[in-house]
C-alpha cells in the first residue's frame, strides 16, 4: 500500500426504481490494496463494481477511480480499470485469440503492441497452445483465466473482479489467487467481491456490505478482534434442543450452524457452566470448547446486529 487513494466513494447511492442497491456508501481503497467486499445476495456488491467501472451512473453522490469521477468522466474511468463480471462475458463462438483481439480493440490498444501483450498474457496464464480453441470449449478455470487476460490487455492500474472464483474448482481457485498475488506484487490495485470468507482472509482489508450499507471495514485481523465476547464450538445431541436452549440465554448472542457443529457467540466466560446447563436439560455434550473467532463469525454477528 502506497498511501495514495486509488478508489473512493462519497455518499454513493444507486437506486433501481424503489429499490436502493447502494445506500450512501463511503469507501476508500488505497493504491496497491487487495480490497475484498463480502455480503449476502442483494447486498449491492455487483452494483458497486458496476458503478466503479463506469457502467452504471450513481443516483446520488459520486465515486472516483484514480482521480476520475465515474459520474463526470465514465469513459476515462473505463480506460483505466479492468473489469471481470460475475457472469462469463466473453464470446463462446470466438477463439481465445479473437476474444483478446476484440478487447484490445475496445480499449484502443495499438496494433503494434497487441501481439506482444497477448502472447505475454497467454504465457502468464498458461493458455499458450489453446489460442486457436473456441472459447465455449474451455474449462471453467481456463475461461476465468481468459476473462482475466482480456481485462488486463490494456494494462489497467485497477482491477475489479465480481466473484471471480464462483463455480471454479478448488485447484483452479488456488491457482487463480496465486495469479492475483502476482498482480498485486506488480502494484495493481485489486477490488473484488466473493462469497467465500476464506478468500476474504487473504485481503489487505475487508468491507462487509448489507442492504447497500457499509457495516464494517478493516483488515481481517482487526475484524476478528472486534467481536465482543467469544466463540464456542459445540457438538451436542439432540442438536435442535441444544440450539433452542442456548438461544434463550441472555449471555448467548447467537447460535449458528457450521457444518456438523454449531458456533455459539457467547458473552460470558464460564464455558464449563454452559456444559453443565445443557447436561442438566438432558442434552449430551460431545464437544464444547472456545475457538478463535473467524471472519465468518464476525460477518454473521454483524448481520445479526443489523437485524438480518
């Protein structure tokens, strides 16, 4: 991070008829950050990126990318950012090379520079040898790498990615993140949305969005440390009864299902007392232990506080 601001919004509002997708959003992203935006469906994540890349005009307020206003200079913004949408946006009936050529033309890449850039990107993303293949025939991971290559062909300083690893297998996800780290090392500012909280752990900072509003924004460690009370992991039978009993206690702020076990947001300090309480009510407790809070714990707790 250089301390310079790459992306900023002030009082940003975007409405679709009566629905408010972004609600007076104030954000700053420093140059060189990996800035991750998380939130439930309908939180406004995709709308935010579409505003930041100049595809949607704000209803109120404004946003600036590299000092250019998305309201007053949308074309200048689009020239300076790369954007990978959530839905695969390339042309399946064109080859890999033809898609790259198309995006280079859209961004006015000089003809004399295109082939050098395209070959470099294909080599970097391990797509050399498939440039003549129809894009529709590529695997999901290869399509995602091609989308990223097309977004980078005009050498943007800011890259916006909308849930780039959704639907991609775990191996491709890891490979994709290695690529993002390499772009980050080159000084490219990354702003991405994701449904995966483990990916948010990789960020410089994380923003939680809910109903178009900013609920929290900080680095992952600070967010994990911001949770009041503590988190207790529970495995008990009957499970539903244990959950019901705990939710009725004033010192329990929430009980959340995490796979085959529950996470209890507990404001007290006597975890042994929780065990004794459950056992007196006829619940068999197999596991009850404090665990470090995760970003997912913080996220769920924040949404609970917001009335979600």
